[in-house]
C-alpha cells in the first residue's frame, strides 16, 4: 500500500499507533490489526475499515441535458434497506427529474444548477448508516432565462 499509508512516528511515544491511508480505495476495505510490544507486554487491537464509493456514469464532467447516473456502494455486508440523496444539504425528491433505485440516482436532464455536493446515505438492515459525498460538475450555460439581455449604451454587457 506504499506510498498511501503512513504512521506518525512522533506520536508513537505518546501511545498513538494510528495508521493513515490516503487516498482510501475500495480494495482497502478489510479488518486491520495492530500489535505493539513494550517490555514483555503485547497489546493488540482490530479495526474494520469499511469503504463507501460514489461513482458517476458517464465520467465527469457531464454535459448539461445528458442523462447521468450516480451510484453509491458500500463494503457493508448487511442488506440495503434505504438510500437517501441530498444536494447541497437538501433532500432530493425521487420524482420528476430524479429517480432513485437501490443505491443509484438517475438525473434525466441535468442542468448547471445540479452541480455541487451530492450526499448519498445508505441504511442497512442492521441499522448501520453510512454516507459519502461526490462533487458533481455539469458543463453548460448558466445565464438568464431569457435569451435577450438589455444594456445601456456606453455600459458593459455580460
């Protein structure tokens, strides 16, 4: 996993044996074990790393009005009960321009206003809730609703 993993050596003397993985990949989902020997004593701990991914189809950037699919997956092993999506912190209705189905969100006619932070939240049968965000970029024109713009003579028009 080198060079993505590191241990803060200066923190070892204070009893901090944290392992840092950056960036985390889907295949990093696993049970990790740390063992520390000091004098005649051995301490160990186990930590399970779960990984959540949000993928975009077609890949970013997406052109305005071209349908897209955001898919949210997790390494959690229980059965998926519910998927909730939000955009800029607001829940997304799963009707009209959006359709949600088993961890995926279809946006039929994305616009520039659909750009930004999307959060998927997955709830499992064992009541575990995991979430991940994806920064979506939509290419298009974000201008006035009317194609006519008036400007005073001698001023600038944008």
